[in-house]
């Protein structure tokens, strides 16, 4: 295990999204850090970021009880609560959104609406024509 002074000597290097410690100058240690340390560093830097939130003790106790009642860890409960709060928050001007919806709902096509059965028949005829012409690609590309 590296000592506290060795930690300050180790340098961090980024490579393809993973972080690696170079401890070649760390108190006579070999060039690479122990494998377990490298795996932990790679996991924590590639997979997540930490967010520290300061809350009152009473709030933390309530959050912990809520997480336990939901059958999740406190961290997962907080992540879910943040996602819900993000979804509930309106992005943009509500009046502008409502005006666009009203405008779209009042849009008149002048009788140019296409019957769904007619549209499906045209699509199928096009596919059959492609197959007969040898242009059909079974992969859909």
C-alpha cells in the first residue's frame, strides 16, 4: 500500500477515459501502482462523479428512512429524486409552448388528409415494386 507521502508524489494520467496512477517516483516503488488500486481508480473516474450535498441531520434521517422504505440505498434514492425533480421542472417558456400547441391543434389541412388504409397500401406497393426490381435489402439498410 502506498504511504500518504507517496500519494502526493504519484501523478495522474488520463488515457481513453481511464485514469492511471504513475508512481515511478514514489519512494522507491516500482513503476506501476498495485493492480487493485488501479482498478478502483479506473472504476471511480470512468463511471461516476461525486456530488456533495450539505443537509441538516434531521433531513438526512428523513431521507435515510425514505430510502429504506423504498428498498434502495440513500445514494440511489437521491439519484431518483433528482431525476424526478428534473422532469418536473419546466424547460422554457410555458406560454410559448401552449401557443405552439394551440396553433398546431388549429391547423387546417384543407381536406388533404390521407386515409391510413390508402397510405399503408401505397407503402406495401412500393415494397413489392422494390422486391420485383431486385432492389430490396433484407437488412433494411
